[in-house]
C-alpha cells in the first residue's frame, strides 16, 4: 500500500513539473512571437512593394567608400541612424555597392547646426574622378538657417535643391537636428525626375537630353567632364566636413 502511495506521489510531481515546463514555454513563445511576426510582416511588406533596404539601422553592408572596397570609419551607426562624423581628412564620401538607373530612393536625413551634406545619383567610379560629385548630380542637404550656402545661387544651394541647377519651389525643411523625409525619383526610361521633401513635391525635371544639357551648361558644372552623363551609377552620400545623419534608406527599381 505504501509503495502504491509513493508511486502515485512521484507521478503527480512528474506531471506537475511537465505542466510548469509547458506553461513556461508558452509564456516564452507569447513574449517572442509577436515581435518576430511584426518584423517578418514588415520585411514581407517591403519586398512586396519592391523596396530594397539599403540601411535599416543594423549594418552598413550595402555601402562602401568611394574608390574603396571598405567603409570609411567616419561613418558609423548611432541608434537607428547612419552617422557621419568628420575626421582630419575630407573626401570620405560613400556609395552603394550596387548601381541603379531607374529608381525611387526614400530616406530621412538630419543635419547638424550650420551643416552641409548631399545625396548623389549616377556616380561613375573612376580614378580620374577623385570625388563622387564630379559625376553625380546632388540633392542638397543643408541647415538653411545656419549655413551661408542657403543665401547663394538664387535658392539652388538650399536644402532639397538640385544643386546649382534647380531651386525648391518652397522651403519645407525642418530645423537642424530634426528629421526630414526625402524621396528622389530618377527615370531615364521616361526622362523624368522629381524630388519630394516632407511630402511636398519641390520640382520635377528631365534627367537627360536637351533640357538637362541646358541646365548643366548654365551651372558651375558646365565644363566638368562626365558630370551627369552616366545613366547607370551608384547612389552616394557626401562628406562635407559636417556631422550628418541618415536613416530608413531604401530604393525601388523602376521598370
């Protein structure tokens, strides 16, 4: 009889431990699963819409230095942002590892007080061009309130401008230290480009042909060999010796 009672007690203890283990596993799953599902749904949504993530705050794998196979150490990750901190040497521009021709680029940028930077496209990498801006047209990133460039070039040097060629129709930039959302579309198939800043269409333009050539001819780039001439090229971010941050960078290839 005593043996029977002892056996029953062992069975009850065993079942109790099993139930607690199962309960603990269910709690762990309840804690992990929602976050994992959210991340998976977000990734699926981006893929379904055709977006390619160039930077999501986790790594710099999609980027490298211009004329370098390595990423410049001046570019680091701060929180969810890609940050550039100027060093003793300038010229630490970075470019995407891949090239693009017809695309839509979406990103957010934040500039330091009195700061200057830029976003390039159509960058052709060659030793004869020491700087990315020698071939790649630039959408300006600027503290309009604190940088003297904002008062130059009849608005073609302000934030959101197609640098030295097209001024934004209005200033919709947020102050230094605040995030701005910029969308750039470049499409050589339709000969159409546009720039949107903080949900406002700033301007549209032809990306090649007579109108483009006319704009270049009336800019500081008129005598620059190769400037704006390459339909396929890298997307780039500029070292202008000022602190700047970028985040949520993604690109979508257009047909």
